[in-house]
């Protein structure tokens, strides 16, 4: 997909109002013309009384362009959604809910937080392809914040603690390619093998620090480098740099992370890292995945179990 604005100016000119945003969504969602989600009919008319809504000529079901998507039922305007998607995807460090609330003049922190949290869910493409070739894999510990989040609410439940994160990065011609970061519950062989199986292609080669839990992962070739703890960043320079960048980002943008939402932040970091060479394309990807994503309620987002 190459149909996206390449600069802030282009973005402003292209999406000045609700109509422009809706047209973009309609074209992205139904590239070959409207298809009724209820009956599959392609005959429909646009309603004049309801914004950006089609009525099916077959079953008469009315479908708005955001129905059944991550934007479903949102009270925010499409232009706010577009600005948020643009700022989140194109800014090299992303943007926190608080920053977004101020930038877009949103009435409440809660609605800004909800908007950011929903877009973050659209940062994992369904069916994304696993990492290939030579892949550095390692694990790290990240301290998590126990302070109450003003909105997420699970106040006091998570005491000051530690998050365990497994990471992997493709290495092509000595340079980093795509990455994955996943929260794991422990550093056991079961957890680490599951991480490799889920994120590496069958013929990939995992390069690790030789931690005893790595060898034996099914279908993954293994290249262990047994080293002392001080030297791991020399053997696995790229994954260590990724971990360091993630920590700097989490502290700088979010002032630390809370356990309840850790995977969504990891996903956001991965999304931006994997699109670092073309951030503007990330905007189109984000909206496209969002259109494909089922509706999300506030409760689904604030309940950690909903992240599973
Ligand atoms: Zn229909």
C-alpha cells in the first residue's frame, strides 16, 4: 500500500475534514466498492441522514464506515482519529495519551487514553510473517511501575515489580531487520521455546548467549555463544541495543510502564521500530489494521485478562 501522506503538510491538505477522512476509510475498507457485512450484497446507497453510512439494497442493514471496526461507536470525530493515528505512527518516539490530549485539545485524559489504547491494538498486523534468517534472541528484565495510573485504575494491584521480556531481531548483512518483543512469565525452556516457535520462521537460526534454556527449541536452528554476563552485548549487539532503546523510550515517553498493559507498549515499540525506514507508511497500516480489528470496549482495555 503506497497511498498515504508523506509529510505533515500533505496530511493536513489531504484530510482537512470528516468527508475526506471518511472517503479514505471507505476506499481502504471496500477497495472494490461497498460490500454489506451482513449479506454480502454489493448494492447499496449512501444515506443522506446518517453520516458515512450505507444501506444495503438486499437486507436493508445500515452500515457506517466505522461499524465493526476499532472506531466502532466512537464519539470522537474522524479527523481526531486520523490526527491520532498520524501522530502515533509518524513521530519517531510516538506520543503519550497526555501529550495527545493537549495536542488535539481533547476534553478528557480518559478519552485520549482510550483513543491511544485502541490504536495501539491496531499495531499488530494479523498474520504478520515470522522473523527469518539469522536472528539474535535474548531476554531482559525491566522494572515496572507500581504507581496508580489515573485512568487504568487497577490501583495498587501491581506492586513495584519486574517484567520479563524476550526479544529477537533479524540480522541481515550485519544490520538489524525486524524485531519482536514479548512479555514472558519466566526464563524457563518452555517459555523461551514458545517465544522462538511463535516468532521465528521454521528455518531461522537463533543466535543466543548460550543460556541453557534455549537449545532444543523445535524447528529452530541454534547458534549458542556461551559468554559471561558482561560480554553478552558484544555477542548479541543488536538485541541489546533494542532492549536499551525500548527502556529509554518507555522511561522517556511514559515514565515507566505498568504490568497490566506491558504487551501493548511492547507492540507499539515494535510497530514503530519495524517501520523506522518509512514512518509515513505506518499511518496507512495503522488505519488499515484498525478497520480490520473488531470493536473494543473500555472494559476490555482496562482488564489485563483482555490482553491475553
Ligand atoms: Zn445486506
